[in-house]
C-alpha cells in the first residue's frame, strides 16, 4: 500500500511538472477541500432522496413535466424565461451605475461583465468568485478598484434580499409554529426593524470606509482599493438598493410562475411567505456550487411541503429556477470568456475610462 501511494504521488508530480515538494503539499489541501465539497453535495442529495423515497414515483416527475408544457401552463414557463433577461438586466444596470467613478461601460458591456462573473461564481463558495469574473473585462488599472464597487453592489443585494424575505420567514414561523409565538413575534417585530435600520445606515455611509481603514496599520493597505467608494453618492446607493429590491421581486415572481407552471397554485400572500422563507434561509446559509442545487431542493421541499403534497412539482420548479437564473447565464458568460480572449478586445470603442479623484 505505501508503495502504491508513493507511485501515485510520483505520477502526480510528473503530470503536473512540479519540481518543488512545497508545491506538491500546496495541492493536497485543495484536493481535500474539493472532496469535502463533494461529500457535502452527496449528503444533501441523499437527504433529497430520503425525503422522496416512497413518496414520489418516476411517473410523477413525468406528469409534472408534461403539465408545464400543456395549455396555459406553458405561458407561465415562458414568462419565467423572459424574466431571466429582466433579472440580469437589472444587475447589469446596477453594475454600470456603480462603475461610473472608475470606468464608463455601455449596457451590453456591463451585462457581459456580469455574466462572466456568474461563470466564475459557479466554482467558488458562496459565489465569491463573481467579483473576479467581473473585473476580467475591465481595464487593468481599474480592476482592483472595481472589486470595491462589486462588494458594495453585493451588500445592497444582500440587504434587499434579507430585508424583503425576513418578513415572509417571520410570518411562516408565526403561522406554522404557534408555540410561544406571541413572545418571539413581539421581539422580532421590534428587533428586526431596528437592526435593519442600523445596517441601512451603515450602507449609506460606505464612503467613510476608506478613512476608517486608514486608522489601523493592518487595514491601511486595503484602504487604497476602497478609495472609489468615496465617489459613490448616496443617490447612487439609493438607486442601487431600489434595483436590488426589484431583483428580489423578479425572483419571487419567477418562482411563483414556475410553481404555477408545474401545477402548484398558491395565493400571493402565501407565496410571499413561503418563497421568502426559502430565499431567506438560502441567503444566510453558506454553500458551495456543487451543493447549491441540493440545498435549494431540500429547502423547497421543506417549506412548500407545508401547503402541497406534490414533491415532484416542487423539485421541478426549484431545479428549473436554478437552471434559468444560474446555469444558463453561467454558460453564456463562459461563451463570452472563451470567444473573447484578451480583456478589452470584445468591447471596442464603448470603453471610456474615467480618472478617479480621491478626496483628501
């Protein structure tokens, strides 16, 4: 056995052309992390199987799928597909607006940059690689400054997602877990608005972050990359926050359309509560790309299982939403990256760099 391990290690070294043992030891943690991700994904998909075992037959999935393309149900499906463009179009507008202090982009260029970010996000935990994907299409001098803009946009989206979905989650807990609900519901209705107001205040004070980072020696190096935040006006932040709220509403409507397409009809109030609960937990739970579909499926089965007995339709809706909003845009971003080698070749004259003026 030790001989086999040694031979395998030598083969890996030879294939990867590693001349230094230290480089080899750097690979093993990455392999271990990847195996952990696969294990998490496997456990989640096993949990899905366990929930479906004995409840859903193969014919149930076929019936749900055929229902989505029959009669008026196909209109729901087509409407959800159209909203994919609206969803990422709004995100492109946000990105375009945020980049103004750093670089001026045409809308199509901003959309291409966003899609490249989606491609990178699919292979990183919690989609953190999205920032790296977006900056690939920017001027070299602006790449690191653009990261700060991307982070502010993500902060706005997180604020909108949690702010909108938490109301549905609180309502869900109130109606489906009545034990002691009066006490915690009172606490929630007081604490959550106060907490949201504090976070909202911090969001509109992002321009103070560079000066705050300069006060500590360990964070002074990071301050230079956050300097563009000083150029973002509160009006711009307000617009970005409104657009982020619009994206959440698009997501909510998409989910409702897909549930309707696969035969699950929910009133709007109930949709807000249940889909909001799914999205709230989905937002706050850390995830990796290989496990995300399993997380979405498990959450959908749990929350929607309180009001419907059609697990096949629930899974179809959850998986279709993932394919429409993430898999297909990621594929489009990959095509852009492959067909446009070089950072600026695909954008031609639409690029107008802007000098950043740093306030003292």
